[in-house]
């Protein structure tokens, strides 16, 4: 069995021991080194060449954000941040994802739930899938790989009716679902929509509670469109990118006057581990928007979105998925593609132009 080499970076001796014990409980992993601060991490990444790094954020001498930025520029390596469950911790984690971290995990969830191995197992599975994705090191920051095999459907071959400028738009909603690697993938798409983009956009990104508001704030500073968290009872309007809030399920409801509003609540939370769940959102959106719904499934671990995309296709909507070559984890797009629900599969670098080609 191949063992994956992990570097653990944390200024707390207690946390280093705890993370090392968790990692070495899995036969797939071996801890090749520990680092006590960012400077130590930079030196050991270059010398030990680990398959993956777990990185604390708050450390003396050089913090995790500075170390992450340096490593991604000089010796790109998959880095998973270990975050604190605080408002400031959420902001810093979103910044880390913006700088190139592929994922994050809450420290508290690892320590608090060690007796219940569910959280630990999820942590280990996510690390393994990130490593096994084998994304080329020079692509972690931009993920714009060009290959001849990554596009299975050219936009000119898609059986989608396009309309002229003087006619009604082809779609009334663009829905984007993503998980592991999602924030950096979204950064390759959302900032490019012009301020007069005529269709509302809804994003469901798997995140723990409290992390989607900083994500929305961050994208609001990058995008021409207004970016905000979706709110219960809010009417959906063009000119906005709505982020489904973590810890809740975001669904759609059509009013008697024909407008569509968000239903954001916790009624469906216990039925799935994902909050928000792409499946739950799409199941409510599909019958409302029917053939006027465009769904984009980006990088992510697991199969959330597959069932929902099946409902979308049942109601004649359109589904695009990200190609394996640019995914951090080719789980969710693969599940949709293999189920036969994808109308097109595209590199991340081509996704925005494919969206614009059919709107």
C-alpha cells in the first residue's frame, strides 16, 4: 500500500500530537515532519516534499496565510487549513482558500468528536481524495490546464436553443454547486460576469456554519455583480449572486405573482450531511424553472448534486460539469456525468465562456 506523506504545521504541541495521531491511525498516511510556524513550514515543504500539508493559521514569526502564499508561489503543494470556529477564523479561512488552499477543516470537529469517528473519517477521506486527484503542481493556483480530451461536448454541438438579443433569454437561473476546491473554482468564474448580466446566479458551496457570509463578502469585493447570502423570503432578482447559507437548506418557491423567493430553513437539515445540499436546492428549483435552468457542477468530493441534476434533466434543464483535468476532486462532476445527466463537460478555464455561449 502506498503511504501518503503529510507535513503537520501548528504552533501548538498539543494540536500537533492530536493531528499526528489522527493521521497515523490511517494506514494510508505517514507524518514525515512537523513545523511550528510558517518559516519552518516553508523550509520543510521544500526539503521533505510532502504529498499534502495541514496548516494552522495563527502562528508566531510567520502565520499560516503568509506561509501558504509563499509555498504556492515557490513550491506548490496541496494545503488543507485547520481553522478555528470563530468569526475571525472564518474570514482568515476564506482568505486562505483565495490564496490557494484546497480545503479546510475545523479543529474543534476533530478534537470534540474523536470518540465518534465520523468526523475523523471524513477528514481522512478528504485528504486522501485530494492527494489522489493528482492535480499538477503548477496548476493549483490557476487550474487552467489545456488538453484535447477534456471537452466532451463542444458548445457548438450542444442541442440548446439560443435566442437573439431581441428575444427572451434562454435561462432564468444559473445554479452553481461545488464542494472541495470550490472557492478557488468560483474565483475563476464569478468575477467575470458583467454588471449587466441578466440572469440571477445561486451558488451552493459545502461549508460549515458561519463560513458562507465571509465567502459572500469576499466575492462581493471581487465581482461586478452584487454578492450576498440568500435570505428566507427574499425575492430572486438579476444583478445578484446569491450564496446559499451554510447550516441551512436553501430551496425555491414560486409566488402567485410569478416571482420566485428563497425558502431558507432547517427543516431538511437532518436528512443530509450537507448544509446546504445541492440535491435539495435543485429538487425544488427544477420544476419551477424547468428548461430555463442552467446548472453547473464544479469540483467536489462525493455525489451531492447527482440526484438533483436528475430532476433538472427530467424537467428539461441544462447541466454542465467541470472536467476531471481541472478538478481538485473529481467526485461530484463525475457522478453527474456517469449518471448521464451532463450536457457538457468543460475545463474550469472554459466554463465561463460556455455559460455565456448559451445565455
